[in-house]
């Protein structure tokens, strides 16, 4: 079991560093409980995973200090609007790993990085890097607290902890507003949903993710209290559950609401009969992105349209301005909100169109 990341310990480490020039300029604990010390904020960072790239990009406010990524991470960052906000992303080498999360040690060494971000799930992923003298920041997965830690660790490493903390404060304020909104709603009255990312003979549903569906006044019918992220079910179980709303996660790029409307076997499901199948906005493509808090606001709006406050496009624009210092265009917001894919679905264009 990995040592949990504890903010008080990190804060204490920073306080010690500030007290004496004998200490490193940057000092904090990673998810292993290992103290990371840097003479100055990291200017050449290699990340083997998408989470690190997004967190560092957001907190640092620039792509200039990311020296290399993994192929999967680069694909994720150049397929949304990130590359439009940070054009340099297209030029960053995708050489950090050989396969999966196995580090490409030779390529990473050649880049002379100040810091390498790597998962802690397998010691074999970190040991080869440290054996050759590279400084590694270990990241664990995938609780909500660990995702908050990603921003904090990126904040300490980049020397921009204030930016990281302000992003977390923005997330907290948004979540608090949702909690207040649904505080008086009994759980029995939550809108019943399913989140589906594969639709074939067997149907795969998201069961036990780290997302707090209650924030949005909804209940995930597939949740069973285990640690299994996904469950595979058949059509019969889908019909028994009969969700009022179906959502398609952003990473399921081959599925659209129309995929469900065209499925004759599921035609009697309430969500499909009533055209209440929705593609989750693209800002949820990585659950570790700092803007992912917007998903709970969006979900509340589509499941409780009569009580929706409106102005969600402005909320998205404000979030991206805060996090990425970006002034999104109307077309970029349309793209993020999956406006085209969601056009056949009930009320979507009226609620979220420009």
C-alpha cells in the first residue's frame, strides 16, 4: 500500500525549506511519502501519463516546461482544445514510454529532465528511472483526494502552488453550490442514470468511479459498492434498470446518443424513448483534468432541466479562463459541449447552444 499524500506534511517541508538556505528551494512529499527536493522550480518535466501532463500544463500555465509525454497523453491533449490554447503541445516529443507506462529510460535521460512524473502502481515503473539518477515524483490513483493532490504536487514542483490552490478553491465552491442545491432532495428522488461506454452484445457500464453523482442529484444504477470501475451487463439487465437518463463518457469516442436511438433492443428504455441520452462534454475526457468539476454542473443541468440555472456556456468559459488563461471561442465551447453529437437529444441545443 502506498503512503498517502498529506498536505500538512508537505506544508511543513516547505516551511523548513524557507527557514534555511541549506534546504532545497522546492521540497514536498509525493504519493510514496518520498521527499522531492529541487534547487528551483522544475523547468524540464517528463510525464509518463496524461494526468501529469494536464496538471502541469494547467498549474504552470504553459506547455514550455513539458519536455516529453507518452503517446497516449499527447493524443489526449491534441484531440481536445488544449492544442488550440497551447500550440506548442504538438511539438512535444511523445517519447516518455515504450508501452503502457514502462519508461523509455534512454530517451528520458537524453532530455536531461529536472523531474519525471510516474505512477506508483508498480515499483518496476520507478526503479529504472531512479537507478540512473533521475528524480521521480510518484503519483497514485485514483481517489478524489489523490486527484486533488495532482494539482498540489504540480503546484509545488512548478513553484506555483498559489495557482493550484486557487483551482481547488474554485472546484470546492462549485461543488458546495451543488450540495446546497440538492441538500433537501432525498436520495430516493435522485434521477436514475446509467453511464455506458460500450454498447454491443454485452454492455459495459461505469459502476464505481470516483465521481460523486449525488452532487448532481442523480443515482448511478450500476453502483454496487465494490472497487470495480466497470461492470458488464446484458440487455435484460439494462431493461430491468430502465434508466431515466443515459450518459456516454467523453472517452467513449465511438458512441453517440444516436447509437442508442438506433438500437432496437433498447427502444423501450425510458431514456431512449424520451431522447434523454447525452454525450458527456469533452472536458471530461480525462477524469484528472482540473476542469472536470464542470461535469457535475453539466450533469445536474441535463437531469434537472426545469431547475437549471442556465448560463452554463459562461460557466465553462470562466473555468477555462481561470485554469488556462484562455478566452474560448463560441466554436470551442460548442466542441467541448459535444453540441453536434447531442443535437438529437431532448432540450440539449436549447439549453447549451450558443
